[in-house]
């Protein structure tokens, strides 16, 4: 039976790859990975590059997923890339597809999987979970994402932020992902939702890379300079 394995690679540190992920990657004939632009290195590939055995001559294929909200472009991209994955799996090759973090949190894999399930049901699909970026971040700053009866909200910050205040009123921890350039827009809303100046505030950028930034302070101490500037950023705000 043709088979395809999606591997969650964690947020960046190769030592955080699971044993199962390492086995699947080393056993593959073809490694496919997402990138946002033709010629741009894949972050997921950079996570696993140190465990690739060059002597095995594994084929590496970048699949381009443009950073756009245009529905037509997105649908065409998912259709095209899932077909490339399927054709390679159907040719009898062992194919792995890499994702950053875990495959089922805001990942390109979610859309590919949907396409593959309906259009290529003959392919056996296995998904290997990976460490989610916000949990790596929590470990780095030493904060709990939730404890006891606490409620958590996860916000993808590059979309509509109009509901943040209402959601924050009913949450103990707010996790913001997807693009640090939007994070500063919500600080005022969190305060209006009852997050005190003493609330824990933690922000990180480019975790597990040489450019990593990690900051932990209180909400009251946040200034414009505290904020991050890149897509690969995480912000956690927690009531105390
Ligand atoms: C498309 S989502 C993928 C999430 C991923 N599947 C996960 O489980 O963490 C990309 C977002 O995850 C977060 N992220 C993933 N890896 C990161 C890293 N190394 N440093 C900082 N943020 C990261 C950022 O919020 C980024 O914008």
C-alpha cells in the first residue's frame, strides 16, 4: 500500500525531534518540506538537516505555499502540492512531509491531509506529532500555559483581532501566534479585559535559532521596545 508520513519537527532544536520522527526521516526516499517562496530555505528542513545522511542521497523537494489570504491561490496551492505528494507516494517511494512544530496546529499539513484523504484514499497516511512551539516557549520562560481550572485562548494574530477583548474576558491565559508584528495591537485590549499590570507577559522570536529573543516581564512593564518584529514570534499573557 502506498504510504505517506507527515512529521512534526518541533520549533527548531533537532534534539527535540522524537525518535519516531528521526526514524521516519532517515528511512525516507523523498523528503518534502514547505517554504513560502521559491528558493527560500524551508525552516522545517533546517530543523532536520543535521540528521540527514548525505550518503543516502535522499531527494529533497521544497513545496511552495505563498503567504497569502487569497482563497483561490490557497486552494490551488493545496491541490497542487497534495498532488505532488500523492504522485511520489504512488510511485512506490517512501515519502515524508515535514512541518514545523506539530502538524495539527496552524500547519500546511492540515489542508494537504484534507485533499489527500478525499482524492487519494488509497494512500496510507501516518502523522507523527511534534513539539508545539508554544510549549517550547513555556519551557524556556518557565510559565505554565494552564493550571487547575484555567482556560486558554489561542489567537492567530495576523487575522481579525476584533474578538480578542471578549475572548480575553473569559480566559486566564492568552497565547498569540502567527506574526509578532501584530502583537502590540492587543495590549490595550487585554488590560480592558481585566488583565492587571501584574499579569505575566512573555514574548519570544525565532526560538531555537541563533537569533532567538526571549523576554519575560509583567504586562505593566511592556513598552513598544518589548515587542517582536517577525512572523516566527509567540506572546503569552497570563492573569495572576
Ligand atoms: C504556521 S504556525 C505553525 C505552528 C506549529 N505547527 C506549531 O505547532 O507550533 C507558525 C507560527 O508558530 C509559531 N512558531 C513556530 N515555530 C516558532 C519558533 N521557532 N519561534 C517562534 N515562533 C514559532 C509562530 O507564532 C509562528 O508564526
